[in-house]
C-alpha cells in the first residue's frame, strides 16, 4: 500500500496541475507536470513507492495530463 505521505504529496501536485489547467495557466501547468514526473521517479527510486503504485500514477500523468498538454508551447 502506498504510504500516506507519498499519496498526499502526489495528490497535491496533481491538484496543483489541475487547478493550473482549469485557469489556463499553461506555464504553471507544465511546471506542475514536470514536478509530478520528478516526484514519481524520486519516490520509486528511493523505495517509497512500489512499482504498481508508480505505474498507476504514471498512467494518470501520461494519459490524463501529458496528452492534454501535448500542444502547449511558449
């Protein structure tokens, strides 16, 4: 099971990303997406996250957000 602190951290970044998207803050949304990917990688590398949980959140990041933001450019 995913540790509560890790889940809260991930949900916080996802929430920030969602709010930025809803408010059309594209630069901030891109930054939050990068932060989400970095947080996922860090938690997997340090063993705070199991691969199953990593894959679940990675799918959310890739399918739900990276796809939506593919055409966002400066």
